[in-house]
DNA sequence: CCTACCGATCGGTAGG
DNA sequence: CCTACCGATCGGTAGG
């Protein structure tokens, strides 16, 4: 059941789609207006600037990632389960907001200096949550004694690349199976010992 | 020993740096000229258009990736060694051309339609080379019977994310150690069995 | 939500 | 490699 979008919501969803396709800078307010079916000047009765759209997209995604990871943490005791649940939650946030996620990963560079530094510090905070869980797993003898930085980097690269190739309905596997494939590779590797 | 850059080479290296920082669309020919120390109009005695710069960056990187992977293949017999060498070669291409690599991964979207379809088909061809090696490893009982698509996806996401965080001189590990960490995670996973 | 419009900046060319 | 300049387009505002 599709709930009718308000004009403001429509501005965000159409922006996300265009920003994803063309990039933030190459998307004009006129092309946005055209897609919506109004004049460019009319957009400004709903939002204050082009940058505000980008801002709202980036920080609402950040909120979604934090909310998802917090829930995954409280719902799990065992470290491996916890990390798996965190990864699952992260991937779900991406595939449920695929255009916004692409903008989030691509276009945060175009935020104002102030917003950008807030953004990068939120991201560092988020990564730290994962890093703590990995380090907890190492202490408990569940995870190998690997360089934490590279484990985190590999983890996020795998998770975050999802937006590049995931296409709802096109990928044969559903989200659950997809997550299980990815975590399996990350947890156990591809080589038979 | 630094070899003096020709003006044309300088245009490419400064462009790569600016495209990486600001993105292709948000980089003006005037800011490029300013960085070089000439007038914007003077750039056009060395190159024909802004898009040609992007084109050359993207396709010279594609050439470098193909050359690297071909060498890795002929120099190795054993499948696991071969894949490891391919990954190493891939990462070296990235870290030796870090700005160009960032442009390659980010800004190919802004190529003309014609160049873009050539680009994506080259990329598919490249990925197929990896996929064949993975499938060879599965047949030989060296690699697990995992979904090949996800193995390739995880592999490239790990490799290609490198440009995001690698900073020459800043990352504590050298390239060789870095590659060994990443392949170790990908081959054997992070969990102790 | 529209018409009418602003100053700024864009990629690029002509001609030297 | 520069000066001088072009038409097009940009984000955004005033006023209704």
C-alpha cells in the first residue's frame, strides 16, 4: 500500500534519484523541478536551498544507521551474533533507501565545511562502535588476532559497496540470503583449509 | 628522482587531484587553470575539452588494470597464488595512481554515453577475468562452493575501497603488508573455528 | 505555485 | 599562452 507523498517528501525522493544518477553538482534545480512537474522557483517554498536537501539526505541516513546499529547491539549477547546483526541492519538501511544511500556515500563531499566536519565525526563514531565489537570478539577468542583497522576497513567496504550493485527485484537472492552470503565470506573466508 | 612534467602531464595530474577533491562537475576549467598558473583559455591548446581529460584518466586507468592483471596471471600457476597476485597488482595500480583511481571509481558516470558504455563493458570484461579464476579454484577444490557473484562483489569492494582511505606515508603498513592483511581476511575470514 | 528576473559562473572560441 | 568575449545555464529572490 503506497502512502501519498507530500510535495516535500517528493522533493527529497526525486532529488535522491537525480543526485544518485548525475551527482549533486551536476543536478540542477531546474531539472529537479521538471521531474516534479513544477517551476524551479516553486521548489523554494518547500526547502531553503539545494544544499539543505543534501544536508537532510546525509544526516537522515546517518540517523538511520545509528538507530539500526543500536538496536542490533541491544538485541544480541554473543559477539559473533551481534556483529552479524549489525551487518544485517546496516545492509537493510542501505537497500531500503538505495538512492539516498548512494548520495550518502558519494556526495557528502559537497556539504558545507561545517556540515562536512560534523558528518565525518559521526562516521568516525559509527565506525568506532564496530571496532569495539571486533575488539571484544578478539578478547573473547572468537575473532582472530588481525589488524583491527583492516578488519574494519574490509568490513565497511563490503557493506558499503552494496549500494553500487544492489537492485531491488533484479538480484536473485533476497536481502536475507544476500546478507548471509556476505557475512559468511567475511567470517570464514573463501579458502578451504 | 623527479622527472619534470610537461604541461600536458601537469594538466592531467592537477585535474585528477581537483576531480578527486571536488568531483568532475564541480571542478571548473578556471580553477584548474588557476592551480596550474595559466589562463583558462590556455588549457585548450593542450587538450580539446574538459571531457577529454576525464576520458583519458578513466581509460588510462583501465589500461593499467588490464596490464597488471595479465602479468599476474602469466606469472603464476597455482590458483590461490594467482588470485593473490592479481589482488596485489590491482591494489598497486590504485595506490600508485591514487587520485586518478578515485576519479576512475567516482566520475566515470560523467563520461559521454558512448564512452560510458565502452567503460562499463571493459569493466565487465575485467571482472570476468577474476570470476574465471575463482571458478577455477572452486573446480580444483581450493575455494569453497560459494556464490560466485558475491565472492567477486566482496573481492572488488574490498580492493576498490582502498582509494578511499589509503594515504601514502600515513598508513603505517607498507603496500605489501597491507595487501597481505586484506588477502588474509578475504581468504580465511576473521572467525576462529 | 507562477512570472519575471538577478548576478555569477560555466565551457569554450576567435584572433593574435 | 593571453585578452576579450560568447551564449548558456546556474542557484536563488521579489512580488504576487
